[in-house]
C-alpha cells in the first residue's frame, strides 16, 4: 500500500490533473478517482457508460480488476480515462 501519483487525461477534459492513487487500487478505483475530479465539473456525466483506463496512446485498456501495483505503470505516467459501453 503506497501513494502513487499519475497524470489523469480524462476524455473531454481540457485539463491534465495530478491524481494521487494507491498501488492497491484497482483500475476501476483509479477511474473513479479520476472521474471525481473531472465528471460534473468540466466533463458531462455519462451514467450509461463505464470509465476504462489505458496508457496514453495505447489501444488496449487495463483489465478493470487489476491493481495498479500489478502493472508496469510508472509514477507520473499519463493515463487516459475513456467512457465506454458497459
């Protein structure tokens, strides 16, 4: 369990945010943390969608249940948060 900083690049948000998360957080929990700072503020809610996480520029999303500490994501790496169909 360790504090871990990533950069949030949330779909439709024009602001990149420093997002402190935990290495024990799942990608769904990381996505929820990013959404907390963007959705409803600068990004319109999309309640019929889920937010998925991928590396900036990658095509594939991380599995939703993988823990951040189980990936090779590095501190201060930029992650994209994208609305997807459930």
